[in-house]
């Protein structure tokens, strides 16, 4: 099952209420927000209404918010050899 | 002094619009990029639906009626029909919200 990854690139400020309603229905509330919708005619019709504002890609699996955030997190630059609380076994 | 209704030369009577009559070269380049981006979105939606063996009216209508960026004439990319203008054409950058609306077709013959 494939999904549409829809990212809002341009805001709908000053656009007709119908356009803003479509974005609300898609769950896109601010710029650079991303939603994943299963590929369907319904989703396609909604995308076509706001095609000037969004970026669309077809993906196999939706990426959860947590995973997207973890992917953005930079490498900390260190790793913990051993925690202080764990006793050393001799 | 400040705020949305402050007295500025365009507001204090008289016609003084500071929109240049023609678009600059980078403006045109960005306009082409936006046109291509919309083409890309439509083609991705179309391909995704085709993989499922379906299609939808909005996509079919767009494909039937709208030219893609490469097929458009420069005069349609950068200007639109206006019956009040000399030679019936004005820059597309005079269209309200022109960077966020699709305006590709003009009356035949103009």
C-alpha cells in the first residue's frame, strides 16, 4: 500500500476559504507540515485543489513524527562506554 | 503613521501603482519553476493513481485541458488576457495571488 506524502510549502493566506478548507481537511495547518494519506481518488482530488501550495511524493510507508524528528537530530559526537550506575564485573 | 491604513502615496488619492509593467528575468525564471512544480505534482498524483488502476476527474481534466510548461508559449507563461489593456495583454504578475494560482489558458485568438 502506497501513500502520498504531502508537504505544505506555500501558505494559503489570502486564498479563498474553499482552498483553506481543503488544507484544513488534509490536516496541513502550517508551512512545512507533512501528512501521509493512502493513495486514493479522494486524496488525489484534494491534492489537485491545492497543487500550487504543496509538494507531493509517493512513498511506501508513512514516516511517523517521532521517526522524522529522530532523523533530523544531529549526531551527538560521543557515546557512553558504560553507565556509572552499572557495576563493573571483574 | 504606521499600520495598514497609513497615508502612503498610492493610498492618498491618485493612481500610483508601483507594480512594474513587465517581469524581471529572475521573476520569469521563478514563474517557470512554479509551473514545472505544478506539472510535477500532477504527474506524481497521476502515476500513483495509475499504479492502483484508477484515475480521478480532476487529474484527467487537467491533463486534457492544461498545457505543460514546455508546451506553453512565452506569452502565456508571462502575460494574461485583459480586455481593458492595449493589445489585450498584461503581465501575469498583476494577477492577484499570481504565485499561488494556476493561470495557463487565455481566450483563443488573444
